[in-house]
């Protein structure tokens, strides 16, 4: 980690940015880093901001196997933001999510868990929200932020729940002779409505417009399993075109389009 030069000011601690190719920044008394101006001598403001964080912060650790549909959006987000991190294989065939150390970070024993600076948070949308607020230009205005976050929260109930715990589990993880056909049919009907709403959120290349936002990471990461599993879907050409654009992104291909057929049980 690079040495950090600073001055104590009445406002807080001023980080002297010259050594990072940045303008000076203020760390306020509450620990927040000032957003302005993020002007750099060379390179984009985002790239310089990422470089600044890499130099002064401890690395992010993600606990969770990459085959988890809840871990994948977090890793995709980290890759797109250009942040350094390490990922530890935890849960599923790797185990490790029932140890006292892991349960101290998440008493539910579920992945993902993000660990940084001696602190840990869990729940995929919470982690994505943290990353986007801290590194990804998430709106500071409460209403602007809430107008984005509501769709990420909506997707957990109305996209994730019918798709993963019901359709994925029944089609991939359950023998056909034991399948809950009525539950699958209800989930398919629910998804037709939810996905038509999602299609309406797409404004330009992405849900976030010209750049990926919190909702892209949460909902977009589910589309791989949505389109790769064989079940009846609504005819939504705008949603399909959006998915095709995501598939062109290297980080999406590498960390979301992870083959899940190895998880298919005999007879499914």
C-alpha cells in the first residue's frame, strides 16, 4: 500500500492527491470521502478514483462459490468497476459456511459475504448497493437512489424467487418424478408479468441507460439461467436484446455465464 500524505484541516483530513494523479480530497469527520472533484491529471475520473482506492484501502474479500447465482452479480460488479478483490470458495461442495468464523459474519450461513477493513456484510443487494454507493457513482440524492433501488429490491421477490428457488430448483435439482408442476406453472406465470416490467425499465443499452447500475447487476445476472433453462417465457424482444448485449461483456461471460448443468441431479 502506498504511503498517504495528508493535512489536518478544520473540515477533516485532506488527502493530498498529487501522488495519485488526483486533486485533493477531504475525509470528513464521519469517515466519508468527498465526491468532488475527482479530476485527474491523466485518465478518466473513474479510473483515477479506482486507482486511489486501490492504493489506500484494504482488498475486498468475497466469501462464496462462483456457481452461486447470488455470488455471480457481486463478482460481475467488482470486475466491471475494476476493483481488486479475492474470492474464497465457500458453501455448496466446498462447505465452510457453518464454521464459527463464517457464522460470525453471517449467522444465516449463506453466501455471499463481503469482508473489508475488518467488517463484513451479507445479502447480495446490500453488497451491490454498498459497492455502487462507494465506487460506482450511485446517486447521493435519496430519492434518485430509491428510484433505482426499488427495482433491485423488487427483483428479489418477483424475479429471483420464482426463477431460482422454484423453477431452477425444480428443473435442475429435483427428479422429474418429484417435481412440483403446479409450483413451476405458477412461477412461470409470475415471471411473465415481472419480466415484462423489467423490459420496460431498459433505457438505452442498459437499465442504467448508457452505463450499468445496481439493477443491471441484480436482474441482468439472473437472465443467464432464465434464458438457458427450458420453460415457457413471454415474448419480450427488448429483454432478449438486452441479454444479448450483456453476453458481449467479458466480465458477464466469465463470471455470470457459469455452466450450471453439473448441478443437475439424475432424473431431472
